[in-house]
């Protein structure tokens, strides 16, 4: 099965949102949706989500799933807004419980905010399309890659071959675990299409987000064939020590571990995100 895939690249957060469907009038899933958020003003808006809504309505699609590959640290999820406009159940890997526990002392969360927590290798359907949720931890304990036919949406396990792999220094992250998750992905048939959650293109290249298993095995700068687990862990650990925290991690985590739900309004009717001082 070869599903039809429409990608939407958010320039501000370098995030790619996908609509996966079987043609006009079919059921669909939306993967890793974005809610625009300006940290300087504290304002949200739906510019990114509105593009997805327009596409879904133009093609007469019925949203069955809003899928999160993990609890993102670089953008707020647009899943609640899209569910309100289009319907659909919000799903994430069952490993989200571990992420919620890791942040529980600072940001309370409740797994019931998600409609479904996927078990490792759980099979599910998107209308007539059969799908599978592959557990691919390492970047975080909750990472899932969603397989639909010949397409795999890899989240933050892999980037484009000239960018490499994602960091592993978040709570519960582990470079050796990520290496094994990546090798599992790269054991799929060579023609399998891989769709990235982000792209940070080197100078001179436009953003891109589709690769193949064969291309990654031959050219990924971090995990091409021949790179050992020990070499990868040494490289990844050293590289992660040089990285700053993502700009939106504090607002994003507290929202995304609660399925993208913004905090309830305070007594004055205003919603507040919390910025802990000296907690990390």
C-alpha cells in the first residue's frame, strides 16, 4: 500500500506536519500538528493548523487520528485545535507516562488527556489503511514511528542524511537506545519511505523531509552502515553536551505532556504558562 501524503513545513519551528490519506473522501491521520506560539508576546494563533484544515476540507477527508510521535520540546501541539475543528482521536506512545513522571515535580500531567496510548508494535487502522506504531525510544522514552504502508513517520529518531540524528539528553533519553531504534528502522525494506519530523538544512539546501531506508543506510552522517554503537554513543554524547535547550522547551513540555491542552484559565480569566526558576 502506498498512502498519499501531504506535508506542511513550519518555518519557525522547522517542524513538518503530515496528512496521511488514501485519496479524496477517505479517512486520514494528521501527524505532529503545530500550534503557532510567540514566546515574546505569549500569543497563540492557528496559521499552521489552518493550512492543514483547508487541505482536509478541500479533499473531503475524515480525520480519524491526530498522532504525536512524542512530546515535542520545540513547538506546541495543534492537536486540540484540530480536533475541535475536524474531529479525531489524539494518540501517543504509552512511554508518555515516563516523560510525565520525569517532569511531574514541575509540570503536573494526566495521561487521560490523550485519547489513546499506543503499545509497542500496536496495529491500528486509518480507514481502510493498516498502520503500526513502532516504539523507537532514545530521543525520549515515548518516541513512536508510525508505519502506514510503505511510509514510516520517524519523528525525531532520524533527520535527513546530511543532518543525522536527534539529541538524547532530555529526561529518559539515551544514545545507545536511540542507536538500536535507528537500526531497527533501517532494517526495513530499502525502498521504505521515511518522513522526518524536522529539517535543519545545511546552507545552500532547501528544507526537505523525505528519505528512504537505503539512502539513510548509505549516507546518514551519524548512523550510516558501518557506524558501531560505541562510536555513535561517543559522538552523540559529545555533541549533546554542546547543545543549548530548545527555545520553547518550557512552554512546550507543560502543554504537550497534556496532549496539547493549554492550562485552564485563572480566576481572572487568563491562561498562564509556568516558567520555573532554577528548576533545571
